C-alpha cells in the first residue's frame, strides 16, 4: 500500500460529541467520498466566466452525515482524504459538526479530491472533477473501521466509490459487514457520468449492488438513465425495473415538486416546499439526511404510511432549505429550521 496512513481524530472531539457518538442505537454511518467543491461567487456563469470561487466541503456521503448530525441525530463518516491542508480541513469540519470521524483515513501520496461546480441561472449544476487519482479512490479494505460499521443502525453509501479499485472492494466489504451486523443498507446512486469510463460502465456499476439495498433514493433523471429511456413518472417502469424483492422502500425525488415513495404494501407522493433556489448542490443529500434521521429513530416507518409521509415531508423541507444557500454543508438546515419551515408551509 502506497504512502503512510494516519487515522482521523477520535479522542479530542468537541462539545458533547463523546455523548453523541456513544449513542449507537440510532447511528447512521456514511461511506464514500469527501471533497472540496469550488462554487462561483456569482450564479449563471461558466467556469471560465466566473470571477472568483468560494470553497465549500462536499461529497454526498459526507453531506448526509453532517445533515443527520445537524438535525440532532448520531452519525459517522468513513472515507479517505489526502494528508494535505484540504483533507485535514474536512476532518475538522466533521468534528465541528459532531460527526464521528474516527473512520477517516489520510493518504500522503494522493490529494483530496476537488470539484468545480458551475451554477446556471436556474440553480442547476455542472461539474468539473480533479481526481487523478484522488485519495478517496485509494481507500483499502484493510483500512475499514469494522467496529464502527458494526455499530451502524443505517449504513449509507453511493456509487462513486465503485468506479475504481481499491475503493470498490472496500465499499463491497463494508456493505457486507454492515449487512451481517443487521444494519439497514441505504443507497443513493448519485449518478455522476463524467467520473465513469462510459455510460454503460456507469449503468452496470450502479446496478451491480442494486439488489443489496434495503432503501434506495433515486432521481427522475437517474430512472431514465438506469432503465435506458424509461418514463420516470410511470409506476410500472419504477416497480418492474427498479423495485426488487428485498427492497423495503424506494424513493423517487422530483426536485422542488417533492417525492414519490414505493413499498410492497403502499405507494404515494408527498409534495415539496417551494423556495427560491440559489444553489441546488446538496439538496438530494439533505433530503436523504432528513429521511435517515427519522428512520434511524423509527424503523417502523417502512410499514407505517402515515409516519413515512411525515418523514418525507420533513426530508422535502430539508432539501428545500438547503437550496436557499450556497454550497452543500454550509447550507444544511438545523432541525428547528425545518420544523419552522413546515409549520409556516402548513399554515399557508
């Protein structure tokens, strides 16, 4: 294994982190990439036209971990960053947000990943990644914090770590450990086509672990991609091509319109909250964090449609509030902010 490795902090966590990290009854462990997003300081411009960039921590699994913690839940992150200024900055951001970072590893021979994210006039994003390779791609199975994975009530992951070895084998091993320990496996494919060798490789890689998940969150665009042109609004497409026998819950996010949910027993739709979008980065991760924070407290939501609808309304509000600020982690809401937004929305 190239480079010397050190582990993330653990003894010197701030505030009441030791109390929170000890609360493993509802621990959400997130696995995958953690990077720096560079976002233009003005919207609606190309990368070349941007006068300046604002750096913000990013990476879907890390965003979810911070969101769960900010909402009052217990979370941890497992992944690898460079043994560089950005990598240590990211580790500290987790600590500041009361996320257990003892599963982080640092690589001296690869840099922390960077992503330049353009914001179009409608708030949608375009990505330019720098990872050739980046440290997150170099996490080895031997570096996994097995004890931390075993504590997870929910183990959450995406597909980006499946693109290359050794992180692919590390993710598969972590999923297997979590499943054997009784964790709920939560999967957000988080399609980023520019990172895959080809569209076919992306589709095959994402679907290769599809049937292992208990919970899957997928977007409309991802449905069309994964089903090779299927109508994302057609329930038959969703159920016949994406729902699998072991799946407890499939969520389809529809941006500001809200989301749909599918279980073996029931299905439905929960409308979203309309807001003025400044930057949609992290909206889906905030949605996932909101849902997992509710689910970690009550796994009966899989069978309780009324409770699930309330949890999805909460998750929709998490996503909506996040798009009103720039960057992912900086814009993630607190539980009180979400409750206030829902109260205002329901009263209107």
